[in-house]
C-alpha cells in the first residue's frame, strides 16, 4: 500500500503518532494509499523546523537568490508536470483535460508570478517637515512575518495551496502546510521539488491530518505560528479566527460562496450560456467562485433556459483518463451524500427539476464512485435552503427577474459575498451593477478569468482580507516605518 508521509525539515517522515488514514479515489472509492496523521508532536516538529529555517540559510539569501530558487521550483513543477497531474487526478478524480489546463499550470505560475512581483513592489516613503526646518524621512521597510500556517482545501489542491505558499516564500517566510485530508498527494510531491531546487530544509513543511484534535487544530493553535492563511468553509474559518485571536496572529480567510450570475436580456446569449455552464459545472461544481444562483431577465428566460439545459445535457461524466470526460466525480462519499441530500431538499421544497437530480448510472468498475448528475432547478422561492446555502456541487437554480434593482437586491440577499458574473453588452449597466453587488470579485462577460496581480477574496461571510498581487505581499510581510530625523 502506498504511504503518504509528512515532509518536515527537508525529510519525509511517518512521524511518531503511529496513526494513518485512508486516501480514496473518488472515481471508485477504492483505497489508493495510507496517509500518516500528524498530531501535536508532528506539528511541534514542523513549526520548530520552520522557525529555525527563518534564521538559517534561507533568511540569509538575497532577494535575487530567493526568487531565482522560486523560479526553479516553478520550472521543476512543469518538468514533473505529468506526475503532478497524475497525483492530482488520483486524489480528486477530476478530468486530466481540466487539471492540465488549470490546476498544474497555476501551481507553477503561483511561484513565478510572486517571485517576479516581490522584486518590483516599492515601499512607501514620506518626507516630514519639522519645526527646526531640517525635516525627517519616513521609509517603509518590509520583513517576513515569520512562520506561516497554510490550511488548504481539496477542490483545487495544488492551485490553492501554492496560491499561498508562492507569495509566502517570495516574501522570505517559512511555511507549515496542512493540506486537506482528502487530497494529500500534490502537496507532498512538492516537498521533493523543494529539495531538488535547493530550498533549505524547514522552509516548506507539510503535516497531514484532519481539523479538530488533529494537525489542523494543533497547527493553528501553535504559539510559534505568526500568521494563518486559510481557504475552506466559512464555519471552519470561524474556528480558525478564534484560534488566531490567541496571541493576536494575523489571518487571511478565503471562505465559502453562494454566487449569483446576472444575465441581462442585452447579453450575448451564446457567451452567457457557455460561461454559466463553466461556472456551474466545471470541477463538478466544486469551485468556491462557482454559480449556484442564476438570475435571467424575463425576456430571454425561456430561451436561456432551453439552451442552458441543452448544453448541460452534453456534459460527459467520466474518469480523468478519458479525454472526452468533461465532468468528474465529487471528492468523497461524504460530500456526495451532502449534495444528494440537497437534491432531495430541492424536491421537498417544490423545485421543478429541469435536469438531473440524482446519481448517474456508471459502469461496474466505477459504480461505487462519488458521482452525481449535473442538476438544474427552477421554481423555488427566494428563501428556499437550496437557494440560500452553499451546496458545492454541479447544480444551480434558475429564476427570472424584471429590473436591474430587483436583481441587485436578489443577488445581495445572501450572507455570502464572494463572486458574481454579470452578462450584458451594455458596459454602463455592467459597471453600475458590478459596483452594487456585495462581493469581492465581479466578472463581466466572463468567469474565473484570473489576473494574479488583482485583489482576490470575499465580502461578508466569504472571508477576511485579500490575497493576490500586492495584497499577498502585504499579508505575508510586516511593515515597519523607519523615521530618520535629518
Ligand atoms: N474563497 C475561496 O477562495 C475558496 C476557495 C476554495 C474553496 N473554498 C471553500 O472551501 C470549502 C470546500 O473546502 P473544504 O471542504 O476542504 O473546507 P473545510 O473547511 O472543510 O476544510 C479546509 C481545510 O481546513 C481544515 N480544517 C477543518 N477543520 C479545522 C480546524 N478546526 N482547525 C484547523 N483546520 C481545520 C481541513 O482539514 C482542510 O485542510 C467550500 O466552502 C468552498 O467555498 C473557498
Ligand atoms: O475554488 C476556489 C477557487 C479559487 C481560486 C483562486 O484562489 C485563484 O484563482 O487564485
């Protein structure tokens, strides 16, 4: 049986807990390996290694040397592309066609982009007049924050983990990563790459395990962790925020969403159908930015609905290696049960099921996998649970609207505020609406179009703080003002 070990202080280790848990392949629910579970001892070792590394060779590198190493890491991910792809698809079951376009390339890009950015971001400077006439200079000086705890989810494992590790290392920090228990493989493989690229021991550490009473909780509660960056569910974010409050450690939380698409009757309907197809169903609907509420202006409602349902019928459910697969399974049996329970709730709440609503029939070798059908509903009231709660599956609810003000109110009537997609050919309307939607990210005539220099994060219960571009560099550094009296 394949074993997945922790990566602590530059070495792979089983740790001392003696505990393991199963890693299962979502396409058939078969065990693909055993993962060592880290408890307090493993977290203590990893955090100690990370703390030591801050003042070791890593801390003494010049900016040019450090960023050169991070470029090497990106290049090495690309050289070992097929291994990362294999590992990511084994853990998640997602189509290789998807992971090879998004997950793995972004895993590499997250190192390159921030390594380049850190070299070009100025710090602030202010000249102050003083009564003696000589004045003073204020100069901003940035230092690494220290040991960063990175807690990442399972939906885009390599992408979301490196989205934090890339800038954290570019800024000179060291990290301890606790990847999701569902997807340990690519985070572990990255340990090999770090060693190959000359990243000193202790700079990048990985401890596997769960949340409560396991690696996640021990890491976020560790007093030598200087800041915590988390992506995952809002409820978990709340627990982590409480842990971070002890010792006043800084946090960045990228949490859940219940994102709305706003489709106006002056949109390019082909583009709106194509974009909403992606935003609702890509990665089997397991994208925090994904659309689960689709509001369509009444004049084109029936036309959009017919085209959208027709397009969704064309999705091909299948395993990663089948080049024709456009939709994989959900991540786990547990998540499958959750999504299917919402499919039942939708029926109980009186939805009209336009497509799907259950599990597909798969061939015998994949019958026990975590498959669900792409599902489209209409006819639910605005307070239905299916319309209000994050499901995180390949499903969405369609609802007609009449006016701009009405749809803005509908979109904002939710505790989450991560992302939205607005479809209209009228640029003034697009800007007017985008400015009024309570979200961190508003896309116009697109979805998940990412420029890594931009702010990324959620409003309301979708998170705290922004990462991306200079916002990442701000989070991962401590800003000191040096005041020089002249
Ligand atoms: N806003 C974003 O950028 C973004 C991106 C991707 C996913 N998400 C959200 O993530 C969720 C799906 O991911 P998930 O199910 O893995 O989320 P999750 O909150 O269940 O788990 C995320 C991570 O937190 C760990 N964890 C759980 N309890 C913990 C605790 N008490 N202390 C410390 N760590 C703990 C888990 O082991 C895992 O590594 C969805 O809600 C989705 O919207 C948000
Ligand atoms: O599932 C959520 C996707 C988040 C994407 C990013 O954080 C990113 O593209 O940087």
